[in-house]
């Protein structure tokens, strides 16, 4: 089995500990989820097992990770872009993108075709020399999983397997994880998948303003873990605050007595030596009592220091009347690079409707949502904000978060942005770091914050929750559910769809089909 013995991982650039003294054994039927905020070391922990060479340049690792006689199946968060000019067939017949084709891998073709069928991938992708760069994100994820499974691994490490996967494949993935005889260690931001699959949790946190790391290991389901954690933290905080409240009352009474005795000592006459002796004895007793109180205070239960969820709220916007038509779209063909993805698309959005578009990978959802943005962005009667799936399309990565978000160079504007970034758990250093050095989740937060600061009343969102942690996503869902404007979005996040959206459209090759919530 996979074992971690007293493992510590430290960032070289600032000596910040990501993981300290971590000991854990992945057992036979474990389905363990690693959770935590962005930048806390989740992916680094998996890479320490399966891709040590990729992190050696920026972290130091101490302790031992035992993988002897174990075949590790590792799904990376992103498929290396250097595969882009290889065909799908070459991807399966090569070990690395720059290798020659290994024809001995043809023995695996039957298994590959079988898994293509299970994953509902078109086998023409194998047969018609399709290049990797022509595939959707979801298709790439499915191919990575297939390549891992044909190698017959003993242990699976999955880094965000739900990224870009459509809802039918999400459900398949849940069944696969639950029914697999393999032990699985996985990272996911999809709370539904966590609730349905994880039988244990590793929670990585950065506390005390990201100066200390902490990990929690519980072999219980995700929902039970979150409820237990909340209960323990609430109880701990109640005890800690009551102790401090009682102490303050106790000290107030003590100070009153102390001041009274001090006053009596100053005013007593020399003619009363007996009284002076009594007061001296009383003062000595009070000082002893004070030392006892101080000793008791050191034993108080700590007020919980946790890595809280982010805070973000949309302020006042120009409300859109419910009857106002925000979008009236009719497309004969939805095309990309001359390839027709879907036909006869009609979509009307009114007022404060919250619309979501779902559909199979590769059908053109991101292409459609981008066309919607292009159609609406110049409108003068609405204010449109756009969050693409590729954040780099809207961010200037050479700028810092402050430089990107501050529109007016005033002290008040800078203070406002700094306050918001603090509520999103950015450190002082991260606020002044170029965005190219930030994680995908941090970039997502910056884009969401820009929508808030710009007071957009129409939001065009492509997978808005995909890179945010399970602790942050409920905050984002609540914010968007209460948004008093239009939302037109693409998502596979079932909690987002249920809690935020009032209309569900499925994009198919023949156009948009409206569904109710039972579709999920």
C-alpha cells in the first residue's frame, strides 16, 4: 500500500511549510479526498508520489513515501500542451509526447476501444487522425483516464478528475470510484462528487495568516466530516469565549477589591499598626490570587484558528426589470474552425433569470457562451461581465491583482480593493505578485471580484466554480443565487445548477433543449 511517513513539504522561495509531519496509509478500499484552499499543497502532495521531478525545483521534501512494488496511476490536473500535435492514437501508443510510437502497445487497443465505449467517446477520434489540440477539455480528461486504466494500476491518484467533465460522465466517474477495487486518493472541488464518493478526508489548511500549516485526517464521509468539523469548532468557540467572558467578570471584581485595598493602605494612619498589618496580609493574598488567575488563563481553550471560507458579496447594481429582454439569440449554425457543432439555436433571456447551459463535452458550450458575450458586450442598456473558462483571456498576467483591479488611482480605491482581496484570503505578498504566479483558483477569485467591483448586471460565466475549493464554493453560490441581475452560464457543477439557476438548457447537435431539475 501507499504510505507516507512523517512527510514535510516546504516551499523554497519563502520557506513556507505546505505539509508538516504527515503520516498516512492508503488502505485497500480507501476513497480518500484531499480538500483545502488553493495553494495549500494538494496537487504538490500527489506529485510528491507520482511526479517528484516536476516539483523538485521549488519544494523541499523530507520524510519517506513508500511506493515499492506499486503501480501508480496518476491523472494530472492538466494534459501537457506538448501533446497537442500528436494524434489521439499516438497518445495511446506513446509513453511521452516526443517518443516514437511503441507498436507493442497495439495489444491494448481492444481495451482502449472498450473504455471509449464506456466513456461515451466517439471511436472515430482514434481512427481519423484527430489531433489532441482539437479535443475539448472533457475529452482530454477522459482520454487521460483511459490511458491510466489500461496500464492496470494498483493505486489511483486523481488530481481534479471532474474538471471539464460533463454531467453524464460525472455520474459515471462517481460509479467508477465507488465500485473500483483500487484504493483512490483524489482531489476535487465538486462537492456532489465528494459527498457521493469520499469515505475519508485529508484536509490541508494554512492558518495564522498562512504562516503555519495544519492537516486533519478523518476516515469518515465528506458530509459527516464537514458537519463534525463545524460542530467541534462551534463548541470550541463557545467554550473559549465563555471562559474569556467569565474571566473578564472575575477580573473586574478582583480589580475593584484590589483598588479598594490599595486605597486603604495609602490612607491608613501610622497609629493603627494592627490595621496596616491586616491590609498587608490581604494585599499579599490578592497578589497570590492574581498569579493563580494568570495561570488559569494560560489553560484556556483556544479560540479556533481556521482557514475560513472566503467572503464576497455583490453590492448595488442597476436592477434589470423582469420583463426586459436581455438576450434574443437565433443561430442557424454554431461553428468552430469550419466544423458545425450544433444547429438551430434559439435562446431568450429576460430580466433576472439565471440560466445554465449543460451538455456533452465537445458540443460547443464554451463557444456558444463566448458568442453570447460578443453579442451583448457593446450594449449600452446593460453592463456585461464575462468569466471565460480560460481566465487568461480576460487577465493581464503581467499585472498584480492590485494593478488589474484598481480602475481609479486613488487611496480610497486601493483600500477598497485591498479589503476585498483580504476577504478572499490573499496575503500581502500575493496582492503584489504577478498573476502569472498565482493558482487557477486565485485567478478565478480575481475575475469574480472584478465582476463585483464593476457592478455588472449581466454575468456571462463559463464554469464559474470549477477552480474554487469546497469551502469557498458555497459562498460563491450564495452570492450568485442572490444576484439581482441576469446570469447566463455554462456549468457541470450540480450544486451550482440546483442552487443558482432557474432554467436549465441542454446544448445538443440539434439545438437547445430546456429541462427541469430532474434532468440532473
